[in-house]
C-alpha cells in the first residue's frame, strides 16, 4: 500500500500541491487524472520519492520513503516515463540490465542475466536483444524501457514482496498498438503483488485501463472513484473544460467516454 | 574485430598493442635504439647489469630523455582517453571532450597564472605548494570552467547540445583571453613557455612528470572505475538515473572532480592537447561497446596507444625539428568531431538527450 499523507509542495509563493492525501489501492491500476498544471506530475514525483515534499509524508507499507536507501528504494519501485533517446549505440540487453543495477555490485549474477532475458521475453523483444538501442523504432525503444523497469522490480518469482510501478505518461508519442501493449503488460503485474500508479495523457485509454481514479484540480484531489462509471460526468466536464458523455459499447456492454468541446 | 572478444580479451589485445607501441616509440627518433639496446640500458639503469662506459651518451639520452617522454606521452593519452569517456558520459553526448567543455582551457589558464605571477610577491601563497602550485591552480580554474558549462547546458536534468556547444565556446573564449593576456604581459621566456604549451609538447618531459601524472592518473582511474554503472544509467537522463538509485547531483560533482584532477595535472605538465579525448572513446564504442564498464579501461589503453603513435609522428615528420602535439591531434581530431556532429544532425537527433 502506498500512502501520500497531507503532502504539500510549494515553489516560492506558488502552491503546486495543497495538502493532498491519497491512498493508492494495492495491486490495482491507479490512475491520476487531471488537466495540465493540476499537479499530477508533481504528485507522482513525490510519490516515487524522487522529489521531497514541502510538508507531509509518503509511505510504502508502514515505511517512509525517506527511510529507504537509494538502492533499496530502487528495488521497491520503478518509474517509466516518456521514451528516452540515447546518443550512444548501447545494446538492447545492456539497457535492460540497467534495471538490475540496484541489485548487484560489480558484476551481474546469473540470476540478473536470467531476469533480463525473461523481461525481454515478456515484452516480446527477445529477437532484438543484441541490436543497438538507437536503431529501434520509438515503440520498440519504449518496449525496451518497459523491460528495464520489469527487471528492476522483478516480482514474478517467489518469494514476492509488494512493489510499485509508476507510469509518467509512458505512452506519449506511441502508436496505438504499443500503447495497448504497454498497458497490458503493466496490468499483468497486478497479479504479482505490484501496484501500478499512472498518469496517462490519453484520458479514454486511462478510463479503459484504470481500476481506481484520482481526479486532480488545482493541486488538490477533487474526486476519487473506484470505477470509471463512478466518475461524475459534470465534474469531468468542469475540470477538463470539455463536454463529456458516456456511451455503452453494444459489443460488450462496456462504458466508453466521448469528449467534445 | 573486438566485437567477438570478451571485455577481458579486448583489454589483453589492447595491452599487447600498447606494449608494441611503447617499444616502437622508445626506439624511433633523432637517436634510434634497437629493442635489444633499450633493454640493456634499462638493465643498466636499474643496476641489474654493469654499465658499459663507452655508451654513456646513448644511455643518457635513452634513460633521461626518451624513456620519460614515452611514459609521459602514454600516461597523458590514457588520461585524455579516460577523461573523454567520463565527460561524454556526464554530458550524455559523443561530441564532448575536455577541450570542448572548458576543462583544458581552464587548466591552461590556471597554470598560466602561476607561470607568470608565481614568483611575484602578490601570489606568494603559491610558494608553500611548491611544485604542486601549477597543477593546483590548473585544477581550480578548470573545475570552475567545467562546472559552469555543465550548469549552463543542462535544463530540467537534460542536456541541450546547442547550449552545450555555445556555453563551451564562451567559456573557452574567456579562458583563452585570460591565457592570452598573461602571455602578453609576461616577460619573454615565460610567454614563450605559454605559447609552446598551448599547443601541447612532450619535449620537456622528465621523470618528475612521469611520477606526477602517473600517480594522479592511477588514483583517478581506479576511482573512476566505480562509476561504470552510474554513467550507463545517466545515459537515460538525470531523473531516470535517480529512479535507478543513482544520486545525480553527487555523481555529477564527483565526475567533474575526478576528471578535472587528472586533466589539470596532465595539462600542467604537457600543455593543451585537444581532440584525443573525443576520438578515443568514440573508436572504442564503434569497435566494441558503449558500455562504460568497458569504455573506461579500454579508453585508457587505447588513449595511451594513440598518443604513442602521435608522438612518433611528431618526431619524424619534420626532422630534426618536432611538431607540437596539439597540431597533429587537431588535424586528425577536428574532422572526426565534425563527422560525428554532422551524423547527429542528419539523423535529426541533435537536441535534447537523456
């Protein structure tokens, strides 16, 4: 369980987060929604322990984030953000191996190597393991980054312990196939004692994949819903300044959102 | 060629080539020595075999001039190779080298201050530092210059290549102006020193240089080996590196310190040698891997090999005179620099990295 307790963040006079308290649901896909400038990224950064809040605390389980050493924290949670470009011709396998850095000292163990192969397998990039990262397409590069974070918080083998995956708009600039693939793999982690906490720029996709929703407005959490259907339409309309409607997909009866100005 | 070898095998191969380059560099020049003669001198110098009095001149030239020169060249090459690797890792870009980001120019400026004012009363504080005054001053200015360029070229944890180039130009210009001013106000022999030394030279190499550069290189090299993983992680950018457990702030500071110590000492001894730090890691990356755990030792070895070859060239191109090292490295290095830059621009990838 990841808890953000009475967190505020200020830069000078500007209040970016104002006394935010959220409890992310364990082993669920938690989505933080909100318009640009609502404080989503700041909240995520603070929840990962990479940014110190002005006041308030963040805990994983009953341990404060600040009490973890940097490598211990890196073994507990991973962060996947927008696609990274490299200026260097590093091999795909070497990029994924970075996920194991917090786990070993000088040289990777055989288990580290095995986890790297299995992570590549999970994202379907085994065939490209020896290729140079910059020669891959954008979608493939992000698959490699996904494999890296899987390797970092590897939880597929017993014994398991609670892990956290933070997604900071990782599907931005990806084709729809790669978006769905990434979110599917992330959802797959939920069965392995991993909590996913995500900011997604595509709100339709977010509502389709999320379990729990935190709607942010002006540095506060305006609404919390445990079902996409539980989000009030009027609130979405006000916060995002759009017209929204919910329709039912005749094929499977799932609720879908439509937006217009 | 190296692709099929393991890291360890690659080091052994580079080591063998380095040994051959050392022997060649020690043997070729105004005085030519056969390997057999060189080993005899070496034995005599170490007192293992009795000296042959008739061969005093050859032995003195070899032991007092040639050998230290060869060692200083190799060590300087190793310093520049490792430094280029560290700086490219820090700035996440293969166009970076100590000459570009102000490290060398800063060291030159710092050293020139002591050259010109070191004896005067105004800077008498330098006296207790003795022979270390030049490297220490070189370190201080060099550190400040590199730090300024890094801060200017980074925004939100990402390095912008254009700002990096422009900041580098500006800081280099300031340091060059300072050095230029000092050589202008200096009395004649000092000015001549500065000019020579701005182009890089091994002619003044002696055993004290070997000891100083060797000692600091060894310390900094062993120290820098700890950063292989962190440098790899930093390729992804500061915040990604942080999420992997690296403290980017501390890493950046430590990288600049370890790098500047090596470069300052080497620059204080042999002057400014540009472009070697750029080319060495680049070649190693093309031949084998971009993994910094490999690049750090490999660039040390290949840097030493390259510098021996360049030093041989400097001695044999216009005998009996010698070409300044910096001229040769610029002639070879500048086109390589432009080629890398052009390739980045063409692939549309100049801009933000990591």
